[in-house]
C-alpha cells in the first residue's frame, strides 16, 4: 500500500511540475512567427532537460504504482 501511494504522489508531482514548466514558458514576448511554442522557449532558457526529467519522474511513479497494484491482485 505504501508503494502505491508513493508511486501515485511521485506521478502527480511529475505531472504538476511539467504543467507548471510548460505554462511558465508561455510569455507573450517570446513568440515565433506569431505562434507560441513552449518547446522552443524551454530550449531558450535551457529548461528542456528539466521537462524531460519531470516527465521521467511521472512515468517512473506510474510504473511503481501499477506494479504494486498488479502484485496486490495476485
């Protein structure tokens, strides 16, 4: 049960951090051809690797929680 909660919290924190990072890069002064691209803005600030780390944290949390749920069913 503890690993399920740990995995769920880990996944939630990764998703929230990724969403905040994507929302924070959408500033109006950094537009490309009149269109906003969060990936380009992340690269400008050097935060693209941080996004990848946050997504990896969310995926690892999902794997931990789902593996514990499968163990619990057996």
